[in-house]
C-alpha cells in the first residue's frame, strides 16, 4: 500500500539538529519516497480515501500520476520510530517479580533460577507482550538478547516489528560448550531472518563468558556480518572481579579479544575506569545506556555526558522489564535527561534534542543504517509513530521536542507504521490476538512465578 500522510507535524533530523515542520510524506513500498510542503486547502484529505494529486506545487508533482491512500494526520505529530537498543523481551513475564533487592540477590537468586524453568514456547508470548508494549509507546525497532532467540524472532515477525535478535551466550568456548546452541542459532537465523528481523551474537557478560568465547563471537560476527551485543561494566562487582582475574577492566579485556568493533552494542557501561571511555571511542563501538535499570538496581548511571563529549556514539535502551520495569522509551528519555542534569548539577547537560537523537539517529548509526532508520527523510524506511497532539501532556505546543523528552508518557502514541505497514492503528494491533497474549502471559506467571 502507498500512502500520503498529510496535515501533520513532522520531526525532521539534519546532521546536527532536530526540528518540527508541517510536511506531507509520501510512502511507497515501505519506504519514504517524498517529503513535500503541505498540499494545502486544494488537497484537504478525506481520511482513508483514495486521492490522485494534481501536484501542481510544492514538489508533489513527482507523484501526480500515482494513487496514494490518504492518511489524515491533522493534530498529529509524526516521529521516526524510536529504537530501543537493549532489552530482553522474553522477560516480560517477570515484570515486578524481583524488586527492591540488591543486585546479587536480583540476578543470581531471583532472575536466573526462574529463567531456567521458563518453557521455551512461553518465551514467544512473553516476547510478544513486550513488543506490544514497545509499539504502544512508539518503538519500531529493538535490539534483544535472549537464549531462546527464535521465539523473540517469531514474535517480531508475527507483529511486524523491526528487530535485531541477539543469541545470548554463556560459557568458556563457543564451539565446545555451545556448539549445539550455536548450530541452533544458525538454523533459527535461516528460519526467521528477513528484511525486518536480523540476528546478532550476544555473549552475556565478562563474568559469565570467557575472553576466548568473546574472541570467537567477534570472529563469527565478522565472518557473518552480524551485530555484536553484550552487557559491559554494569556493576562494581563485575569490574573488580575482572581486574582481579585478568588484571584489567572488562572494557580492556573485550578490546583485547577483538569484540569492540563498529558493529558492537555495549549495554550499561556504568563503571568506567582509567582509559575505558577512550578505548570505546577508539574502537568505534556504541554505548547503550539504560538509565532506569542502572538506577533501579543501585548501580548508578553511565557517564553519558562524558561519552558524548569524547565522541562516543551514545544510544538508549530500556533493558528488560525485570529491572526497569517498563519498555517505554519516552520514560527512558525523560529519565536519561533528568538524571544527568541532576548528577552533573548542570541543567544544560543531556538536552532534549540530544536525547531524542540518541533514541533515533544515533541508534540508526549504531546499526549501520544511517539515513534509513531513526529519521524521516527521503529514502528512509517508513517507520513512524503518530502522537495525538490533543492529549493534555502535549498542550500547549511551546516546544514539541522538549515535550517528547519531558512531558510525553507514551500514551500519546495512537498509531504505528513499520516498513509502510500499520502495525497498530488507533491503538489496535493488526494480526495479533491481544487477548490471547494477555492470557498466555498471565497463565505462565501463575504457573512459574507465583509459587
Ligand atoms: Zn540486559
């Protein structure tokens, strides 16, 4: 289906700025093919109707001979889809299951034992619920880490969401400890990879994977052209034990394995010591900060302003709902900005424009897809969310970019299009039995978590 989205306000991204302007957007075969000045009174849209445009002005002439279904976007703000670069969608069943406990208790005595008992098929429903929450709050693309990556991939495929699904790994050696898992990964990649769903290799962390495994993962990533993901320097425990064991920080260990590449996503990066920041910059890897998760687990916060000042590409993730407990990128952007203003005691730090860029254009850069994702521009993928500007949180419109960071709560998101297809329209998902998703996840929580 081809669309003309007209009458709305659009978030536009340039090399170093963001601005809001009224534009018409032409979508053909899942991509943005034109952005023109608003057609004006002559082309007052009839929502859902077909319209042939005379295109006598404003650049619309190029589309004069084509039919586009008109999308009436009056009173709507159109955003490029937000990109959540670190999460664990399958954990959604564990929402509000392990709160207000210390990090060791949380990870080793609450999360990991339950993870081991959850059935593989349950991961599908749990992931799907997580994906629905992401879409409802304007996220169109996410990077995931998971042991049952095929289930997350299937959920992304069924919902029509863009995804980079990381195969979670732990152990000493990819080919002895994990050969069957890696073979399974390759089979699932073959089964589920598509234009929307891509795969990645995701060793868990330096305290659960050997340097050798990181080295092998890096080599497989390079050979197969895959993204790499890992958790890095999340807690003092992690950094102290790496220094005790290897005589260097986790960042330095990973650099020496060749894992820090331009296609590597580094979640957390809270506890930076010595040259860690410049190592990450020199390797061209991307930091994915998870402000809610890091603060809630008592680990602190990544030195986001220092990363940005050093020239590191900084992006945002929610982490899983077990540590956040939400997959809402609006909440994450707001927290990111306010935490860093507060911590630095400087209200000019982490300004709204930078934070919105982190969740859009910077994330696209991390995925090697600058100009294709995270922007509304000609040639980009048609991944949008439509925010209802009549919501109280968006009124008055003194500064809509500030609204996105400080006022919006995600409830403003009314419709979401991914690759030119309506994934959610007027808050209803197409092709998904929402009631069944809720029931399956509730049943699983009853069975495995409420013992
Ligand atoms: Zn994580």
